[in-house]
C-alpha cells in the first residue's frame, strides 16, 4: 500500500478511528526511535519524551507550548495506551450515535486541554506540589477520553451497556466509578497528576452534556477556530471563471462568425474523410455547440 493510499484510507475513516490511529502511530514512532537510540547506547541523548509531554514548570511550558496538545496523543506504556484506546472506542461509539464527528473530536481535544490546565494549575497553586512542579510532566489521552465518556454518560444517563459478570449497567454509573476512582487515587498519592487531569477532562465532559441538554454546543467556537486554521495553512485554490468577450462592433462580429464557420467547415470535411469517430473531443463539442 502506497503512502497516498494510506492517506486516502485515513481521510475516509471515521474520526473515532482517526483518533485511535494517531495515538497508536505516535506510540509506535516513539518506541521505534527509542529502540534506535538504545541499540547505539545513546539513550542518554534521547529527549523526545520531554518535547511531547506537558510540564508543570511554567518557564519550561512557555518554551514548549505545543505540549498542551501533543501530550494527549502520546503514551509510553502499552497498558496505558491499550486501556485508553479501549475506553475511547467503547464510549466513542455510543457518543457517535448522538453527535457528529466534529463534536467528538472537539470534546476529546477540549477535554484534553481542560485536563492539562487543571493539572498545571494544581501543581502551581497547592503547596503540596511545590517541590514536584519543577520536574513533573504528563502524557496520555485519559483526560480527553474521560471528557467523551462523562459527556455521553451525562447526556444519556439511562443508556445501558452489558458488562461481563455485572449484566446491564447504566452508563452514568460507570462514569461515576471512574471519577470516584480518580478522587480516591489522588488522596492515596497514586499518579496524582494524571488523576487530576482526568478530573479536568471529566469536568469538561459534564459541562458539555449540561449545555447540550439545553441545545447549546459549547464546542462550536472551537469548530470555527479549526476551520480558520485549516483555511490559513491550507487555503483552497480560487476558481477561475473563463468567458469570451462579446464583439464590440459589426466588423468584429462578422469576423468571429466567419472564423466559427471556417472551423465548422473544417470539422465537416474531416468527417467526410475519416468519419465522426476521427474527431477529437474538442471538435465534437464544437460541432455539438454549433448544432444547438
């Protein structure tokens, strides 16, 4: 399969599939590059992680502002990406029943922004993180995934799914268990920054659902912003409309008429010698236009 075919296949797929593919591709790329450095005993020079992860050190964040976006598409551990992509797939499929692809993408990305904002703010506000904020960083799609999960769970709380050993369970209960787990994990000092980011994503998902139940899409501005960025960096080619200028006087009109008649005579002569099939596409169009 060529690169062009891969690109066409990616563009034709659903946005849920695209999000999963991008995350898996980033995971694979990271480990391929890391393997290269490892084989040449140069892992000490391997800094790709720090260029993709979002730091809590504000001075470092100002130097790498793109990390607030890249962190949500980047994983290091296989269980981390596997769990996140399975959750995104399960909740994303339900989400797509009620909302279009643009809304799913918006909630995922804005939930990721909300998560990283709460994470960075917490590490720079609360005294307990004073010593950690200079070397702490975050990766993973969890905040975006939780935004999608909580968003759809709060929008259709009575929606049920079948779970192994538990049977039919309401979606809102599953989302509630995830949020409760994050709160407990923070109090137990287990991956504190990650769980804070989860809560940030969940909060955005809740606000999204709350507004959508009032028929208000809070992600609409982000859709307009994305379209503006696309038009800025990938402008559409301007269509050129061609037209023939009409004759300005009788002499020009008669000359144009003679030229047209000469062209028709030439085409008719060609038909008499080689048949209609000998004409080019343009000659056939000229003859057809003349008949009409």
